[in-house]
C-alpha cells in the first residue's frame, strides 16, 4: 500500500550514501539504486522517489498473481528502457 511505500522510501533516503536536500520537497537519492516491487505501486514510487520501472520484469516459480517490476533511479542498459504507462489504469 502507499503508506508502506512511503515508509520504504523514507528508509531508502536514510540508508543512501548520497542524497540531495531539496527545500520544500522530498530529498532526492543520488547514488544508483535498484529494487523490485509490485507493478501497482509504480505511480507511488515515481511520485515519492522518482524511480521508474525498467523493462526487466522478474518472474517467480511460485506463480505469484501480482506483477512485479524492477525500478531504478538511473538509465540502465542492462535492464532496458521501460514501456510502462503511468496512466490511471493498473491493468495490462
């Protein structure tokens, strides 16, 4: 949920080696970071951290029903560019 994502983002800022303090806004993480979490949180992650999904979509043998994406705060040649839409729908 968005509350949990907000706390996660706050923790990432505290743990980051390099953070830019932006008056009146949330601090920006400067060092390269990557993490995997649910696709449905992509808008919250972008709004809170400025991270965007890459084209790498992890899969799991346990056949989890919710989709996951790999998020970065940098352009990754290894993961590729995202084709994700940040529109209103969370459908495919």
